[in-house]
């Protein structure tokens, strides 16, 4: 099994190299004088020259690239102009907020989409099948930021069920002791149910917004995959062997149908990580997305580059995990290679 | 044996399929019976309805398929009107089926031993701790070498012939009274074919199990079946003891089939082909005899009057206006 | 079945496809003639009439600067559709060219293309678009470029796969034997034959391109105020929705949704028309 993991890690290396090259090009492709951009509009000529020397912008491109990679390896992503803090620190501090949101969104989406897809497939042309198909067609058309706003309007303004969309916790609650920095987990570890509830209610709307977006492709794939499996030869054999309806639908059809759904998760994460930014803006969520947006508005470029790099590496890591997981549940893969 | 009730009795079975381009009258008025311990072959071209017939008996028809008339009585239960629970109690236990393309007919991500255990656990009272041993015994009974090790194998690790043996083990795990084998040798090479057919024959004999062999290969049926039923375009046209069928076919279609099948004394250049093709079964105006369009002996009555059934004491039956 | 008869069959089977076609023509009409037909000047401010709910005078209400929202939405159609069409056209042109060559020549060309496409797809696409626009500058042209780049892989892959399949086909072989140059073969013989699946891809991509452009505008990239564009309008309305002035954000958002929905349905309909087997 470990051979497989190593193999997949090695396979990911060219992608990592590609990502680093692209982000490097993005930093150096700025129109005008990159040094001036990184130093900021308020910098003196001397400060600009210092930046230029530090980033080695006088040197040739390959030399610059080497410097860039060296800085990356040391965890140096530059300094944010607005906060004066190293970008890397900010990103590390804010990453758990974004991750908690994204992961909760995926979990919510999966919990609804998968059963929905299974039911739609086992009862073709029923109302649930039509509902599933309508949902998947409409779901891919929804702009995430708009859905988020609508949810805020309905559930906060009109119904008053959701708390004010001001971030991870309301102003009166302090965060739980930081072990994982996932508020849900940390508050449970500290047995602080009040904080847990506060964090959960704040998480609810943004996570649902993200989840709605992921719902459509997951439900669509589950339904399609399940339909295919239910009409397959081996399910026919299972039926002919008199196995119970439960065994046929779940142990035989469903487990096999899940395989392509796992693969779809990879694509779903691409959309989710992108939509994350939009959701963070709507809900004032203190994650890396809003960090990047604030930086953009202030013409502060180092955080934006750091953000793009982090998201890309995160995406690669998630895909790697999904890939490894898939290999674990499908015994045919190792055999073919 | 004499006077004992047949294991399976099918009467006037009619099956149709709803498709986008119309209703397909896949099977019409099919009647036959299978006695205990008998091996019956159902022979016909692709599309003649032979597989569909067995799917209907087992209750595993497609969602688009419907039984429109008739009965299929197995062990006192009318299979086409039985409830899901009644069917589940019988399928895999008293009445089993094996399919062609054995590798795709087995769950690709589940170990074969596990699949055997699923069937055993469902239909027998074997204790959980003994399931594994029983499964290995089943594998041994179909002559799978090294069954202990093979128990943990996945279907893709086994050859086509081995997969077919696993299917047979699955089907026979609970000692059914009737086994339906749908094209069990298609896709296997010739030596494998013989091995699989011999295995089925041997197991049927030792367990006094009745077998229905569905095939398009008349020669195969002739070799392994005591009685043969010939189907054409959803109709049963002839049913007779194998030797009689070959020696003196009574239906024009059967005769063409016999002349087209290589066997024994026939030379390759003596083989004939069966002319024409199957009629479009979606037509609402199909003639009572669906072979008439391709038949040299056809006359006006063939297109108008319903088919008569000519039976003989020898057990030979034919449905034709102008039998040979 | 002739194409027209088949088209009629698909439309009758699926009334939604018909609705999508109607909506599509409506959108095009708005884009082309909208600006001359709107009741108010989309840029004209009237602070006294700010933040008014929908009324007879202003069917969709007014925004924080008193501008008529309906007029702004109609005028924004031209910009949004324009951005999406340019981006998709650019993406399609470059992507299919590159894909065709990779699929036809194979070898080194194929490896390079695959490497580039894989690198693009290694990024969450919206994030990459953000990075590109941030790097190149905050203009509409760069939005188009960024959207085009991130959509490139879809066309390149489809083109490559389709050309690969047809590369050894009889008519290609015949063309080769009669002395046609490779480029000619690709352009005259292969490309027209891969158009059907590409058309489906284009239609499905349009919806995605619109969402992309709107998303970028929402976070402040690309189109600058006071230009009317659906994404910015939703952003402007975002701050008011919490205090209950729902119309500022809702109408542009709904317009956005309708446009994307329309293109997605069109794409599905086209796919049914061309190859029902691809349906899920």
C-alpha cells in the first residue's frame, strides 16, 4: 500500500513544479515595475530599490526563479503591506477557518446528494427522480454568492433563524482553546457546548451555501452511476440469487456505484475552493479567501500570490488524498499496473 | 418418477416490452414443462426470446418488460404472479440461473468467497463461523483447484472458465431443483466449453437436478440435452426428444437449423444458412406464424389462422400448419 | 431522421429546451437592442430616489445612487454576454487549435499540450483566474483573457480526443493520399467533423464563463463602477440585503441565474440533439 502512496506522491511532483512555475510567472508578469508593486504605492524610492534587490529583480529570470523557490522552501511568501506581517503567518492562521467551512460544506453536500441520487436511481420517474434532476440542472446554474445572499436574506433578515453573518463566532463568544483550530472540534474537545453551538450556527449558512453548489454534481453523478450499476450484469446475478433487496441495492449496487462518485469529488473540490472566496466575502468569514480579497482591494500583491499558491497546493493535496482513497476501495487498480 | 409433477410448468406465457419506438411482443403463447432431473435445451437465434423467457420465470425482467399472460408454476408457486418476498425465497435456493459473460456477472470488487457466503447466509441456516468452510467446499465441488486460496480472489484475477465455475458454485450452493443456464459457454474457448458443460452435466446427475440449457448452438444442445425446445421470434415452434429432433425435424425452421448446424456426419460445404431475418416484433399486425415470411411451405392459412399444436405420444410436439 | 425533424422531436420531448431557446433569443435581443430601449439612462443618478422598492415608475426599484435597476440590468446584458462570448470564442479558438494538433501529430506536441493543460487544471480554476487578473491588471480585457485561459483545457481535451479517434479514419487517409498537407487535413476534414461535440462544450461553457466573470466582478476585479454589470450590481446590493432592501441584489442575481440556466439547458438540449448517449 505504501508503494502506492509513494507512487502517487511522485506522480504529483510535475504538477507541483508546474504550479510553482505558474505562480512565479504571475508574480513577475505584473505590468510595470514588479518591485514598485510589492513595495506599495507609498514606498520611497529607496524602499523600492531594497525590494528589487531582495527579490533579485535585476537578475536573469532563471536566477530569479531559483531565489523564488528558495524563499518558498523557507516558507517565505513575502510580507503583507497592509498588516506588515509575513504572508505565510497570516495564511497559516486563517487556513483552518477556510478548511472548516469547505469540509463542512462537502460533508453536508454528500449527506444529501448521495442518498438523493440513490433514491432517484432506484425509483426512476418518481417525484424524487424528477426533483433530483431538476435540482442538478438548476444547481449548476446558481451563482454561489447570490445563493449566499438569498440565504442571508431569508434566514437572517426575514426569519431571524440564523445569526448575523459576521464571521466564525458572535462578538460575545471567545474561541475554544486552539488544538486543531477547527472551532467545532476544539469546542467539543473542551466540552464547551455553548461555544460549539455558537460556532455551528455561524457555520450553518455559509456551509449550506457551499454545499448547495457541490450538491448538483454529486447528486447527478450518484444517480447516473447508480442507474448504471443497477442495470449491470452482476446485480442481475445478485437478484437471481435471491439476495435481499437491501443487500442488492447497498452491498452490491451502491458500493460499486460509489467509485465514480469519489472521482467526482476531486472535480467538486476545484469548484468549492474557488467558491470559497465568494462565500467568505458574503459572510465576512475570516479565512484565506477574504484575506486575498482585502489584499486585492488594497493593491497588496504578495498575499494574493501566496493565496493562489496555497490554494493550488491544497487542491493538489486533496486530489492526492482522494486518489489514494480510491485506490484503497477499488481492488482492480493495483492489479492493472 | 412416472406421474410425478413437473418441476416447472409454463403455460401460455406472453411477455412484452415497452420501448420508445413501440411495444415489442417478445414472447407469445409459450408452453412447456420440465420434469425432475431432465435436461432440456432451449434453442433459437438471437432475439428469439429464449433468455427473456427465463428472466420472466425468475422474475428478473427489465423494468420495461411485462408478463401479459400465462403462468410459470415452479414448486406450486406461480412465479410471474408471486410477490417479491416469495420470489426471493425461491431464487438462488430452489431455482438458480447462470449467465453468459461470467466475469461481468460477478461483483468486480467483492471477493468470490464473500459472494458465495452472501448466498449461503441468505438461504441456509449455516452458522456464521462455518460459512467460510461451506464456501470453500462449494468451490471444491466445481473443481476449482486450490479453493482455499481462490476463496480470497477477485473475479478479475480469474480466467473466464474459472469465473463460470464460480457462477455455477453460486447457483448450486443451495442445491436447487432446477438450474437455468443461459448461454454458459459463449465467450469461452472450446476446451473450456466442454469442461463447463461436463461439469454441469455431472452435477445435475449427482444431485438429480433439472437443467434448462439456453443456447443458440444446436450442436451443443444435441450433445447435452435429453429434450430440445426450438424457439423462433418469441414462439415455441417445436419440442421433442433430442435424437428425434435431429433425425426427423417436424418444423421447417427446425429443419433449417439442423441443416445449418455442424454435427457428426455433415460436411462443411453441406451446411446451409437460414434465410431471411427475424420479423419486426413491434408490428401490431404480426401473422399467427412468425416464421411464415421465411418459410417455403407457407400458404394462406399460415397468415390467418392460429397455429395448431400437433403432439405425439413420443413426446414430440410441433406448432405448425404444414409440419414436415 | 433529418436534422430538423430530429430537432423538433427533441424540443417536443423536452419543453425546457424550447424555453431555453426562447430565453436565448431574448438575451441576444437585450444585448443587441437593450440599451436603446431602456426607460432610464443606466448611469443617471438621482440621490433623492435612492433605494426605492419596485414601483410603477421603477419596475425593479432603484439602487443606492437612485439609478433604475431594470435599465441597468438590461444594459448589463450586453457587457456580461459580451465578456462571456469573447472569452469562450478565444478559448475555443486556441483550445481547439492546440487540441487538434496534439491529437493529430501526437508525440512531443501531445506531451507539451497535456503538460500545459494539466498545469492549468492543477489550480482551482476560479483561483487561477483571480491570480491572472491580479497579475495582469484590473481591466475587462484581462477578465476575458483570464476566463479564456481557465476554459482552455475543456476545448483542448475534447478536440484532442475527437481528432485522435478520427485520425485513422478512411476519409482522412484518402485526403492524405491525395496529397493534402497536414494543416489542410486538420482544418478542412477533421475540424468540421468534431464540431458537434465542440458545440455542446461551447454551450455548456458559456454558462460557466458568465458565472466566472460575475464572480470576479463580485470580488472587485474587472469591471469598475459605475459600469452596469450583473456581478457588480449584486456586490453593490450585498450590503443592503441585510437591512432588507432586497431588490438591489435580487434582480441582477436573478438575471444572472436565468442567463446561466438558459445556456446550461441549451447545452443539454444540444447534447440530446447530437448524441443522446452522452446524456446522464
